[in-house]
C-alpha cells in the first residue's frame, strides 16, 4: 500500500514538474502579461498581437524557414532511416550489434559537440551556407531516431511473410513495397513525427550552422535573438501556447489512428 502510494506520488510529481510551466504559459497568455500576474484581466491581446505586431513579418519568415527545414529533413530522414533499419536488420548478429551501437552515438553525444563537428565539416568541404547546411545537419541528427523507431518493429516481424511473398512470385522490391513497408507503416510514421518534432525544436545545431550572413532564422533562433534583447513579451506566450497545442493535437491524432488501425487488424485476424 505504501509502495503504491509513493509510486503514484512520484509519478504525479514528475508530471507536475514537466507540465506546470507549460500550463502557466498557456494561462498567462490570456492575461497579456509577461510577469505572471492577473492585473490586466482576461483578454486575447497577446493572440491578436501575433498578426498586428511589428514582429509579425519576421515571425512568419522564421516560421516558414522552420517548416521548410523540418519537412524536408524529416522526409529525407524517414526514407534514409527506414531503409537503413531494414539493412541493419539483415546484417549478421555481430555486425548488426556494431552498427546499432554506432547509430546511437549521435543520440547519446552532446548536441554542442555535434553542432561544432558539423560546422567544421561544412567549412572544410565548402558547403554552401544557408538552407543546405541546415537541412544536412538536421538530417544527420534525425536519422538515428528514425532507425531506432523502425528497428523494433522489424525485430518482432514474422520473416516468413517476406519469404512467402517471394514464393508467390513477387520480386524483392515488390515484396518490400507490398509487404514489408505496410507492416512497418506505424513505426515509420512514429519516426517521421519524431524527426519532424526534433527538427522544429532544434536550436544549437541551427544557431551554430545557419551562418550570420544568410539572415536565416528559425523559430528557435528568432525567439532567442528577440528574447535576448527585449525579454519575453506577452506576444511570445501566445506563440508558445499555439505551438504546444498544435504539436499535442498532432501527436494525439497520430496515436489514435495507430490504435484504431491496430484494433482493426486484430479483428481481421480473429475473423480469419
């Protein structure tokens, strides 16, 4: 009884520490204040200022850059990560273990080390500054997460399914497209969402590799540059709230779709 109480208390405390700051930002975004007070009363001024502020053009440009980089890098990362995971799975056990450990290095490594390493690499080989460097940098740290998302599904998959497709006349490419990829679809989608979220959220690699002369800013770098000079105005509370709600809604929708698909597949298996 006591053990269960402390286990639940620890869980609730952890959730409170994680989400209390986000809840506070959402609440105070409706009171047009950056000092966490209710003196100004309830209003939507913070949200209106998103479209009427002198910062709006720069904000929209930063949002556009963020989405371009996140979409391109997450799509490429998902493609590379998916086929890399299939290749890793097909290796011999010892070689597979080595490659899996190497794949985890960018994840466990400090992000600042990776950012500086990428900067040195780009400068050494004269990569063009701007979108190209940022997209390559984001692909490099997003791909390992996609691989880690897809590999577990491969390890639980029945290998006989692929062999059966070959026996029925499908060539290896068609068997992969028609059989393997549909089985991996939920994991591929999870990997894509993780890559997209990580790319949108990244600051260190973007800040170090964007190049001062390019004038390119993403949401994270623009927020940092503006807050460093003027502090966090109520304008940003509304922006943070919208970003959180959009990301949360997307994740919930994806997970609900996955759960419904899993239930539908189970019903088909039972009927069969």
